[in-house]
């Protein structure tokens, strides 16, 4: 069940197979966009039809995307929305990314598609000359004044802007069931020592300390990213992706040892549990805590569960693991006007203040109406303005997509074998393969 690897060629083969089976056609079905129709995954743009491609199919995501569609429809009533959402799967949207790449290579692009801001966007699509620059719309909408400079820098290559950030997510959050911790005399842990002490107490009562879902590779890699943020200094963490800090360093060894120990306190069936289902383990009290991004905030709200709390992952207080979902303008689309109108909504105050309260994320704009955001989101907005910002590798901000895929596969193998030395050697090799180190 472990070592379920997803190579880049396998992603493409899988997506091609997906499109030729009944199950694949069902997976390509839309989530039911307001005022729109279900999408089959085939091209639907042109003639006042707007096809939007994403992997937002989970609780919280569906509602947030629908809210964004409603804002669009308010000023574009005649445009039919084709919701071509595909369940994400491996590696933070891996199934959807593979299907998208197949379509782009086949000159059949959707009108716009979800993509992580940063290296995922730049290395995968911009370098391949698949995208149109967006400098004109950034200027006309005044986004250079409302998006933080660091986001504009991340969205840029060769002096041009390539996609519109619709949100900011935080990757390094430890979510917990308040009642389970209180009933077992456990305080929310801020350090690794506190986490392991809490885990021992919970284990003695038959409760898994940490909910993990590795049925498809990705969750363990995400957790490892946050462990690195908690063990390394901010500059050391950033240096992993630039060659200024070595993957062979003892601090990386310590991070792997921490992760190995954390997995000993996880639900024992984590090889067969989907990452999205870890929320249910925490809600039921089968597990006390889960490490994931703040899309969990939207997920808990969608499931009508209110008795949850949150702290930064162990050791990472004052550090903000950052990623951003964005939309761009592919070359060769059928209805450019409808797509430009979509991008304007994605970057607008109205669009972001409709989308993010439901998604669990915070707006990319700095002029949000804070009153529409919950307590967690208001705290996240404040932290984003003062914390050290550390780019997520698992979600496309820190490194190119091939590096992320290799790391996800390596950490999936680690989740079964728990071989620290072999895993660290592989991480060193992956960095060298990516031209770093």
C-alpha cells in the first residue's frame, strides 16, 4: 500500500485513461455551478460559454467556487459557466493537473484554470509558452496597489505578470478537536516536545494523536514541509530551494526523525485513508489533531463542526507557510472576453470577499472587508502581515512541479519504510536533479 508513486508520465497516462472510461467521465462532471452546467472535461468555451478548470471538489471548496461563480454571473448573466472540476488526488491536485496538461498539449485548453502561484505556474506553463501575460489587466484594475509586492513578484517572470491570485492559504496549521484535548488533559502543543508529550497521553487513552491520510501520496509530504519549517530557521528553509542550505544537513535528519516519530502516533490505517477524510477522524474524536492547510477551516465549517481549534504546527510560530491559488489566461481559448471578465472577478474585492470566507483562506488583496471573515481568518490576516513568509513546496510556491512530484513520491515511500538515511539521500538527489545543490 506504500510506495504508490506518481511519475509525471504516469500522471499523463492516468489522465488519458480517465477520459476514456465511464468512471473518468463521472470524475470530470461539474460540481453544479450556479447558472451554469455540468462539464464533461471537454472544451466548452466560446459563444458566451466559460469553462473553468479546477480541483475544487471537497467540502468548503465547492461552496467557495459557487460563490465566485455567483459574483461573475451578477455582471455576466448571459455567459454559461462550464464547471470542469476534477477531484485532485495525488500531490495537491495531481490528477487534475495531469488531465489539464493533456488538454493543453492537445491544443484544447479550458478558458481558465486553477494553478498555484509561483514555480508551479512559471515552470510548468509560462516557460512552455502556454499563457498570455496579464500586465494590462493588472494595470487597468489597479492590482499593483492592492496585491502585496511579494505576491506580484511571485506571479512575475521576465518582467511580466502571468496569473491572478484569488487567495492566500497557510500550510503550517495544526487543527484539533477541543473536546478531545480537554477530556484528556492535553494543551494544544507549540513545540515538538509538547506534541510528543501530548501524543503519549492520548495514546494511553486509545486516541490517535495525529490524523494522517496517505491513500494517495501528498499528505505526509505536506506534514514534512511543516516539520522543516519548525526545525530550520526561515533562511535555512528558504535555502533548501535555492542551494544555500544543504539537504544533507543534520537539521534535515532531525526533521525526518521528528516526522518518523509523529507517524508512530497516527491512525494506523493511514495508508488507506484519503487526506480529505482526516477531517472526519478529528470530528469523530478518533484522532485528536491534524496538520493541514487552512482549507481545513472551510472544511470544518462545511461539515457544521464548530468545536475545533488551531495553532501553528510545532516549532513554526511566527512563520507562515504560504501558497496561493490563481487563475491565468491560456493561449488559444475560444472566448477571451468572457475569460478576462472572469479574471477581473477573481482579483476583485467582491470576488475575494465572497470566495475566501467559505474556502477558509484569506484574501490576496490588502483591502478586504475583515468583518466577513471568521476568527481564524482575521488572525491569519494579521499573521500574514507580520510573520516570516515561507513558500510551500507541496503546493507549488517553493519549487518547480517536477521537484514537488519527486518529493511527494519520496515521502510516500518514507511513510511506509520510515528509513531516514535512505530518504535523506533521495532528497539530496532530487535537489541535484532539479539543478540545486
